[in-house]
């Protein structure tokens, strides 16, 4: 079983606290964390212990996989889709869960497949971004 590491922001989101509060808990030694460069990472198990829920059944995770097939894609739309979706995936993860975005382009068929793997809330947000790109 692999350990899941969370950013301070993701831990704060799960605890429904401000990130500065979580940093204070880490610095006071109340919450165990590992410093990676200039940032801290908190193991999910340590966060559960801190929150008082050690049971793995207390936290349920769901992942959604979506495939969007887009026909008649010009280079401008491909660039816009790539920039927005990859930027959203590399930016802040709203739910704290990892986001995977893959874009497969068929230049001869002028089509694109967008493959999204994320929490249901994050997948919905990414699908709204795809829809917004298609409307523009």
C-alpha cells in the first residue's frame, strides 16, 4: 500500500481550515509533515490521525473517467483546449485529489479525444472548461 501525500492546501481543504492554520499546526508539532524543498507534505494517514479518524472507511474516494470526442478541430481550438485543460490540471487541485488530463490529436481526421481522470467534482469543472472552449 502506498502512502498518499497531500499539500498543505489540500490538507486544509479536507480539514475545512485555512492553510495558515494547518502550517501553524505543523510548526507546533501537532500535525506531522515532511518538508520537501520549501513546502510541506502531509501523509493522509497522519491527517486522519490528527482529525481523529483512523479508519480507512471514514474517507471514501471516487474517481471519474471521462472521454470527450471532438470532431472538426482546428489548430486554434486545439491550442486553447490544451492550454486551459493542462493549466487547470497543473494548477490548484480543488478537491485535493490528483487530476489527469490527456489529449490525443488526430491531425488527419481533425479530431481530438480528451481523457479526464479526476474526482467527480474536478471532472465536472474540467468538462465545463471543455464546453466553454467549444462555445468560444
